[in-house]
C-alpha cells in the first residue's frame, strides 16, 4: 500500500528547518519541471544547457519561478533501505533558494542533510550504484515508483568518477521518458561527463562505510563538516545496493 505522504509538515523532517512542506508528485509529470531541476547538472557545459532547455528556456524559467514563489516548499520522497526515505526539498527562500537532499527515518532524532543544490553547493550524496539502486528498488511509499523519475530526481545529488558502461544509455532512457530534449543520448553523455557543480568524485569503502573524496561532501571523513562515523554507517546501510 502506498504510504500517505500528502500531508507533510515541517516536524516530519526532524532537525531540518523549513517552511510549510507540500507533497507535489504531479510536478514530476511536467517536462518543464525537469528542465529546471536538472539545470545545475548542465551548468558546466554549454552544449548540455542547450540540449536540456532548447526552445523551452523561457517557459522553463517561468515554471521554475512560479514554483519557487509559492509559500509552500515542494517536497518529494524516494524510499530506500532500512525504512528510510530520501527527501528532496525545494527550499523556497527569497534570498537562499535551492534544493536539499536529506535522508530521513521516523525513529531518528534528526534527518541527515546529504547534499544542497544551490549557489553554495554541498555534496555529492550518492554514487552511481546508490543512485540507480534508489531509482530501481520499486519500494512504495514515495512520490513515484517510476525509476526514470526517481533517477532524474536524485541526479543533482550524484557524483562518481567510476560511471560504468551503460550509464549513458540508462540516463538517456530516463531523459527520453521524462523530458522534452531532442537528443537524450547526447545530453546524457554531457551530463555524466561533467556531473554538475561537484564534478566526479572517487568512492571507497572505509571501515565498512561508503565514503568519497569530494571537497564539499558530507560523506568525506576528511572534511571538518563530515558526518560522524555512526551517521556515515546509517547512511551507508540506507543506501546499500
């Protein structure tokens, strides 16, 4: 049975300060939503921006501005392991708008912020295997069970230098299904080459935890702001492939 996530309130993401949250799964069916959502993934490559936005640039910008102007903060959920959910929250603050990626469990005293996609990017949060596992797990209780929508929803929080063969084809299939791009194969290749604001990072197993070497990542133990060891273990278990 699909869990009821239609009446989310700020206190349902403990430790995360937000405006009123509004579950908006219908946005995932609009190609203009994806043009704005994936824009940061294409920031480093002019060809990628042109392929993503194309003739829809003005319409996509207007759509995104209307969404951010709403007092409610759109939120989406992707269930993962251990009874956890990845929450994607559009932070509708006038001077600090962005998209936050959090890992949440109802028994935790606080959700863990894993990535922020904004002018002060933090991340990445997910390796390619973790990204595709979350997209493909088929677990009910989130905003959608469609693997294409889930893959694109989480893509801005991804970074991985070891993208496997077949990744371009996989991402292109999602772009073909959900966006209005005329050339999903070229766009997928461009997005996976530069990987948005964070760029590719290297993932390793350290004392049983999946960690990376990203200078802006909460999952890099070398960073002063990294998650503590016990929380890294919880994140690794929740995102295990």
